[in-house]
C-alpha cells in the first residue's frame, strides 16, 4: 500500500490559495508528476471542480494502479 506523505494535504491547500489569488488557474489543466497513491491529483481535482482535467503520471505501473483505484 502507498501512503501519502503528510505534506500532500498542504499542497492541496497551496493550490486552493493560488486559485483564489488567480482564478484563471482553476480553469487550466493540472498535473501530478510522480503521483504515487494519487492523493494529490484526487485532492486537486476535488478542490477545483471547474478544472477541465488533472493528470496523474508515474513511471512505475504499481503506483498508477493505486492511483487509479483511489480515483
């Protein structure tokens, strides 16, 4: 099992703050590179409901399977 690092929650907060300051950021696409469990990608997608797409990418198939399940 992959467990997100504690600062992952802070990253979602940072994204929300950035979008509050610059709302156009919430209309663009976002990417979580090295997604691991997918927690950041899922968190950003939920925090930005009008965002057209959030990508989750990882080099290894195992993390992508976890991310897919968690999404």
